[in-house]
């Protein structure tokens, strides 16, 4: 059981419920509490009272990500004393949620009780919740025999919420009331069902593809846990973190309409429970050795949404990969450009990177042939539409001046890209990591063209363009007197000279020369960027540095996982292992779940990492970070049709095994053990058989 603190969340993909610790929902216009699905809040009020009293939480049992139990007594914390009555609310996902109320009478006399559930829905769009926007349609409430229906309609946009109980109840426009007599030392129960519905003009009532109850979700989770590689390690927290990551990725999976029941990762709770191009791609890369189906679906879905025209409001361009796809009212009526919105400069080259890495790992060349047109279009976008200045670099400048993103890289907050003195550069901006992604995409595209599309001429051209890009980049981005790469180039070509974690992504993409990699690693591991808990997004000497600033001083686990992967690429095994160890150490203080970001305070100042106040949790690429750290520590890579292992274990981990790693080789086991001299002993062997049923990811003896 967990302590009764903070909001309680249960979720299944893009559907989730956020309540207080008593299970009640009392949402303010800007508070992310309620039942949400496909960017709409279907329930904004859900308050249980017994004999006119609200209930106080003793504890909360978060059974699984899709169900929770609340253990309650009448009255508030200061009033109840030796209560003879207790209530259990067992809530689970099911087209909304089910709630089983169990009332226990511990006294010697019967109890005559009146239960009241206040219910209501504002049908707020997720952006109305976030930005306090107003409604333009019509609300309605109907009592229909034995059910209560809340609805909202604005032209063809129609959403509804239905509330029912399996015992006789009196319904009114604000909820339902029912009576119960509970005998001495007995219990009484009822089941409440909240169903959310989307009405489509052509199909009528079309329930979203939400799952069918906790039994099916239990089976689904067991299947995923049994399919994931089995981790054995002598450091118990790593096993717990690994298990938490697999479960969180399971929770965040959802099936958009174009996915045909296949699942991909939503970005993060509560604001980003939908398709995000960049986030879904990075998460799929992180999880590839553990669940390659996420990558397969992500590639398909983003290919289906790929841009095919020039359209300023959505910032769509031919070949461009979508940044974000939304389903709420603001999308339906063009209030905001989110259905889909294309304002990102990195998702397009990253999609090509994922396509190649997926094929390298799985051997699924059929998918590469199927998506050849989309891959060529993405590579064409890099030079035709991504290069806004004619200098051969990807840069960005929003075309939607009303609601488009200013910064269209992963650090997309308004102040994320700056000079050392705090000045903000002009537009177009060409951040350094974008050039690395383009370089990597061209080389990977060349491999696909030569080996699978059988177009050597195209492959030669892409390799030549990559080499030219690398040469230009070394000339224009290297700051000689500071010996690191510029964060970006300004519109006039000036070097935006802040020291940032972006330079770590250059290691991952491989765009920088071996002769400068050491200085980049030294900066990343130096006191200005490395906090002791991880690598900060911005150096401490920079004018805009703020240890609790979103992209200007916090530590992002995802960012660190990509940087550690890059360090391994250039042979800096020990440094990569240290980054992994510090981030994984921090995870222990977040109940083994890495948040979106945490504060960048120096480790010597705090005995624990400080929570970033509005971090998404769970978040997909934070859940994926421990998986990529495992790959990094074991040095897992592909050579031809074989898996290779080259481990470097950090202090505190002496024994690490990952069993039944699936890929083009079938399945294999990786083993690493620290030697007395600090080195590692490794082994790689084919898996002898399928894993036994009943095991779960992270289980097994150390």
C-alpha cells in the first residue's frame, strides 16, 4: 500500500483518472483532475458522501496502473475517532471506470446509511484545462430511467458520460443517492459504472478503443512482462526500476485510430497522453531491445500522418513527420493546430533513424520496403524544407504566429535556446543536435538504400551529403576558445554560445570528429553540467541557468540516456556507466519511477534529487531511459545478424544478466561481471528456450 499523499492516478493508454487520496474528483477549471479520454475530460466531479459526510483516506493501494483501492472512514482527519464504519472504493478502468463500493460495519448494531455521489462533467478540452479556455457548445443533463447522462455538443462534436449503479438509486441532475442497511459485523456493496462515449456523425456512438476491464488488462500486462527480457542483477533497486519501467510503458501504450489496434507510447501524464512524434520515436529507440512492436507501430502511425502539403496553420510540409496529434474540441474547430500539428524540426530525421535502427535490430526488411516512399520523403524534407537559410543546416521558424511553437527542437520552452549572456537568438534557429540527427539520418538512409532498396546511386548521394554536412558543422559550430560546440547558430550565422547538454546528442549521432569527442565528454562530466545526479540541460555559469527551470538547468533522464549512448559510441564506457548509475540512483527516490525531469541542484547540497514541480509522471521517454541505460551498460549492439555485448558496469553493480533478448538472431542472453581490477567479464549465448510462463520482468535472483 502507498501512503495517502498527492493525487492518485490510474490509466490505460490515453484514458486516465486523476483523483484525490479519498478517490474524489473536484476539478477546478485549470486543474488536471477527472476522467480524461482522447483529450476530453468526461468527468469533473465525483464525490462520495456517507450520511452527508465526506470520507477520509487511511491509505491507498495502487494495485496496478489500471486499478486502485481507497481505504476510507467517514469524517475528516480531525473528526473521526474509533470509527465503526469503513469504506473501500475499488476503482478500475473500463470504457471510463468501474467503482466497487464496499461498506464494512464493524459495530454491534445495524447501520442505516445514505450514500450520495455528486457527479458532473465540464467536457473540458485538455487545452482548456491547461490554458483556462472557455466553452462554446451546449451542455445537457438527462435522467433516463436508471442512469444519469451528461452530454456536450458543438455542431458535430458530441461527447457524453453515463453513470449507472447496480442497486436502486435516486438520480438527479447533480448525481445519485441510495440507501443501505448494513447489519452488524457485515458488509454491503454496490458497483458504479462511468462510461465515456464519443459520437461520430457517420457512425453514431463510437466508444474509443479502450480496453475491457481489469481482467483483460491483467492478462495484457502479464503477457508484456513475460515477453520482456529477464533481468538478473545483484543491485536490487535496478530490478525494481526495470520492472517499473516495463509496467509504465505498458500503461502508456494506446492505439490511435490509424494504428488498427496496434499500440504505441503516449508521451506522458497528464498533458501529453497522445501521439508525439519526437517522444514516441525516442521511446521506441530506448525500448527496441525490450519491445520492438512499439517501434513498428510508431513508424506506421507517423508514416500515416506524414505531411503531404504546405499548410501554414499546422506547419505541415511534404515529408514532414508530425509533432503532435490531438482529438479534442480545440482540434475539431481549429481553435488550435493540433490535429495533427507538424511544428518540430527533429521528428523527421529521427523517424529515418528509427526505421534503420528497427531493421538493424529485428531484420524486418519488409517494413523498410513498405515505407520506402515515406523514408525518401522524410530525407527530402531535410534539404528542401528543413534548410530555411540555404546554408545546409536544419533550422526552424514557426509559420503559425498565433499558437505555433517558438522552439521546435526537444527543448521547446520559450527560453531554452540562449546565448551565455541570456540573449535569445533570432529566427530561423539551427540548434546543434538537429544537424547531428540529419547527419545520422542520411547515413542510415544510405544503408537502407544500398542494402534494401537496391539504389546505390541514391546511397552514394546521401553519404556524400552527410560528409559535407559533417565538414560544415565542424567549421561553423565549434567554438575554438571554449572548446565546445555552439548550442545553435543564429539567423545571421552567429554562434549561440551557451554550454548545454545538447552537445551530448552530437556524440549519439556521430557527427563530431574523434579528435574533439574527449573535450565534449569532459564538458558533459564537468562541474558546470554534471550535478552528481546527472547532466543538466544548461551549464551553471550561463545567464539563464535555473536548477528548477524546465530546459535551463534541470536534469532530464531521457536526455542523459541518449548522451550515455553517445558516450559509448565514442568509447567512453566508464563515463557512460557513471551517468547511468547516477540517474538510476536518483530513481530510488522517486519510487523507482524516473520523472520527466528533476532539479539540477548539486548533489552535495541535497541527499536526494529534488522533484521538478510540474514534471509528467509517468512519462514515456523517462520510462524508457532505464532500458537504454541497461543497453549502454551491457554495450548491446548489432553486427550483421548477431548481437554483440561489450559491458562496462558502474560501481555498485557487480553482476548483470539480461536473458532472452529478442532480435534478428532469435533470442540471446547477455552476461556481465566486474573483475577485481575494475574491468568486466562478459558472455553472450543463445537463449536455450523460451522463458517460463509466470515470470515477470525484473524478477529472478541476483
